[in-house]
DNA sequence: GTTAGCACTCTCATCGATAGAGTGCTAATC
DNA sequence: GATTAGCACTCTATCGATGAGAGTGCTAAC
């Protein structure tokens, strides 16, 4: 049914359309490529491909445009990967090399690179799950005559801290005793299991409601509240203006409004987070507003845990081959960088 | 020269134009308001106002449009403040109340509120100057058999930390000795004065290049590198699409591309940071790309130090009265919130 | 099965005419 | 002298008609 010739023609049409954004006519295919076929033959094949649902016609006297089904076939079977260039590799390395110190910066820069090279919108979502860490101990450190610092250490080595005003008459030593008791009670508890009530219990029961307990309670809860959340980085939103399919201002507005809602972005990215690399084409996407967009998405893991997801969002007419190559490279490169950050932090 | 009647007419024209975005004709002014003047008289006055440079005419048979000079006069002398509504106050309070725990969230939410109420783009820039803090001491905390935590405490009570892998044969105690020496050498030094060379010196001279010095050096420098930078929060960028003056896609693109560059935003906001509230109208702005925009900007200080700047960016046809009221309210409200955050962190 | 040729369809840009909005000027009026 | 009614004039935006251009679909020939 879909013989080699049809596949080849479909591929050429899609690639032509991807690079020109204009409906592709039979003449163009027959002249641009040495297929040994006249435009009339191509025309017949195109008509067949349309019947099969791989192509669409904006109107009777226009050329053909790939349908979502066509893109899907292309992405799954026909796509010719476009290699990442030396210049791009150099760009990535130079941009990321000096950012390698802080995770936030790495992701922010990744978003920038991704949008720059793909010439589309890039989305990077990080996942910093603190909730699974275990409480190890708290410790009080001196600051000055009237203030001390409370440090919370987890089994992961993450230490949060908060400054506490010493109540009149209290000294650092008083708090050290309290720390011992708290540590005995909470050591090994997952952070997300330390609820207000539990803290309250410990404070009330053990300290018999002394004035110190209130201070400690406030301090510890404010630590809890500083729990880190996911972050979303966007890049290249202005790129969308260069795409002819978005010359309609309404569509751009819809997309940008959507991108402003962090929560929505997280939902969108969550869909494909399980598989390694996921390509969503046009109406395959469940979210309104990006149904004439495609998204290429890769999830990044470290030690089996999801650390981040990055994605390229653009028109269905996207340079899939290129985007996939870039994502692949970035994936590998980030693997190296992120584990080295872990090393730095560990060494 | 500019008598009361002219001022009144100018005010009416500007307010009409702000609310309709259409060039204002003499008939509209004479009919909408009880000035006791015919359109012909208004026409003469409008002609005068144009000669004076306060109005402009898109073409001979169109109504008048305010010039930058006209807006300037309006903002400085004619503007009638539009009070913030109860609903808006409730919105602000409900949104900010639950965000009051973390500074980042406060600013992010402020940006959201500001764009929501002003129906324009909002920009919030924070300034977290860590460089002026003084080194107080470092301390090592146990983590597990092969890792320890290095904590850096400043006079401000901010404690940064990093996990260090114990080299073979080394124990926590070895490091405590090192900490003492470092603390003696650096105590009281401003953080930004602690350069690589200085650390290097201390390490080389004192530890005589033992293998421990390298570890410490790496760890300390990685702390230094985690220096916090300014942050920029944007809100409501999609609002710009609702403004008829930006139906031209090119202008929007220019503005959004600009907003993507954090550095550029910081430059733009820096201009008016000294004065309390600053309004920049159209071509008064030095940055290309926003020269047909206006910006209302307020700087927020705590104890005399600049903590943040927030701004509303929109078309010159902006509801200045409204925006100023909202900014005023937010300014006061944030004052309360931010000092309370300081209190929480201190108690 | 392939191809040349041709009629047909649809879009897009251009042009001209027209309606509408608003001004500027003049002469009359308060 | 200030204000106003009236009117000619200008400029824009809109609509329909027209024609060029691109591409198809079909038929008949190879």
C-alpha cells in the first residue's frame, strides 16, 4: 500500500515543506530531485498520499501540506537526522562550561542553548525533590550576642539554615540540649513526614511548653516552609515570531499566555516524562493552545531519579532531525556536567 | 499661554484616547463633556495644542493623538489618580499573604499581581547583595563516614554550605584545625574581598600544601561561586497582545526579545532606580525597542538599601493614574511584608 | 505505468470607487 | 473679540472587480 516510492515522495514533500513553509507542488518535487518521474506522476502519487491521510490540501489549487499523520510517519520511519555541527558543539561547550557551578544556571543556560540552536521555544523543567530526604540532625551555631543559627542537615548533605534571635536570658547552651532531644526524636524521619503536629508534640511533651519550645517550633517550621519546588526555565519565546504559521497574532498570544503559567507547563511536560525521548505532533497534544505545535521532549535522569525535563516547542513544521540531534547531544553532555557537579559538591 | 481651558481639553483628549485607543475628534469632546463649547471651538483649541506640541495628528482628516510631550504634561500636572478598588486590594492581600514565607515567591507574586491589575507587562527586579557581608567563620559538621559539611557563616547570619568528601585517612578532626586557622585569617573580611589568590595564599602558606589544603580550597571556592545574583521576574507579557498599538507583530517581537535578556532589563531598570517613582514616556526612554512604550517604575528600599525595583511596561497610552495607585499600594504593602519576613527570619 | 497538454479552480495583489470621519476656513452671531 | 454654524476639502478604510499565477485533475497519447 505504502510502497517505497510513495514513502520517498512523502519524505521529500515533508522536508520541502519544513524548509519552505509553503504548500509543496508536484512540479517542485519532480524538478528538484532526480526521481525520474514527471510532475504528473508525482501528482498522482500525491493524490494517493492525500487519500491515505498523510497529506492535506489547503485548497484545490494549492500544493500539499503534511498532515499530523504524515509527520508521525516521517518522525517514526523516514526522518533523516541532521547532525549537530562543530560550531554548535563549541557553542554548547563554551556556554555550559562556565555555568557548571550551579544547577540553576546549568538549566537556565540549557534552555538558552536549546532555543538558540533549535530556533524555537525551549522549556526546561527541573525537579528538586527534597521531600524524600531524611532528617539527620539539627545543630546550633553561634552568630553574635543575641542571635544563633539553626542548621538542619539531611542524609543527602543538604543543610538548610535559619537565624534565631536568642530570647532574653537564653544562651546557646540551652539550645544545644534541645537539639539533642529533637535529634533523637526525628533522626531518620523523611522531611515530608515532619508535620506541624509532630513538631508540636515533641515541643509540648518534652519541653513542657517552656518559652524555648515556641522559638524552636517557629524556626523549624520556617525551615520546612523553605522547601524547594520545581522550577521552569523558558528560552527563545521570541523565536515563535519568525515562524510564518504564527503570523496570526491570536495563536501567538494563546501560546505565550499558556507559557506564563508554570503549573500548566509542568502538566504538559509531565505527560511524556516517563519515556526517554518523546515527540508529540500537533493534535496528538492534549492541551489546547499548542495543538498546532509539536514538542520534542527528553527526560534527564541521575541515578534513576528524574532530575529534569527539557523540551523544544515549535510549529509542527519543525526540523525534527536537527532538534533530536541537539537534544541527544545535550542529554549526554548534561549527564557529564551534572554528575561532575555532584562530584564537586562531594569533594 | 496654556490656560485652564486648554489644559482641561488636553486632559479630556488624553483620557479619551487612553480609554479608546482611537484618535480623538473635536466632536467627541464637545458632545461627551459639558464644556459649553461647540466642536468648532474645541477644534481651534486642538489646533493650538497641536502647535504647542502636546497633540499630534496621524493624518489631516483624523482626530488628535497625544504626543510624548502631552503625556508628560498630563502625568506631571493633569493626571487624576484612579483609586485602587476594594476587589483589587483583596486580590493583592490574598495572593501575597500565603507567599510571605519566601522572598522569591513574594517578588514573583508581585509581578503577577502587577501585570494582572495593570493589564500590562510587569517587571520585578530583586537585589540581593551578598558581597557586602563579612566573613565570620567556617565550621565543619559531620555527615557520614566519608563526607562532612562545610558551613560558612557571615555577620548577617547567612550560612552557605557544601558537602565535602573526606579524603582517605582524613577525619573530621583534621579539618577542625584547619577551620581555626582559616577563621583567624579571614574573620571580618568582606566576602567579595576573598579572592582566589587570597585563599590560595592561606592554603599554601599555612598548610604547606598538604593534600587537605586542596580539598578545602576547592570547597571554599565553590561556595564563593554560589554567590547569589540579582533576579528578574516578568509577568503578563501576553497582555501586550491586547493593546491595539501592538497589533503589528514586529513591535511585539522586538519587545519580547528584549525582555528575554535579563541583562538588558537590569540596565533599563537601573536608569530610574534612584528616585522613588519614575515615569518614562515613549521616546524619553533611551532603549530602542521600547521607545513607543511607557514605563512606571518604583524602587523599593529597606533600611535605605535598594531591595528591589518593580515596573509596569506598556503602551504610552497607559492608565497612568491606575498604575500609580497600584504601585503605591503595593509599595506600602510590600514594606510591611518584607519587614515581617525579616522579623520571622530573626526570631 | 507514465507523461504531455489543457481546462479548471482558487488565491492574492492591484485598482478604482465610495462612504465616513474629521478638519480648516469663512462668515455670521452673541 | 470670542464663539459658532456651515461647507468644502482631505485622507483612510472598505468593498468589489479584475487579472495574474500557481497547481491540480483529467484525458488521451505513448
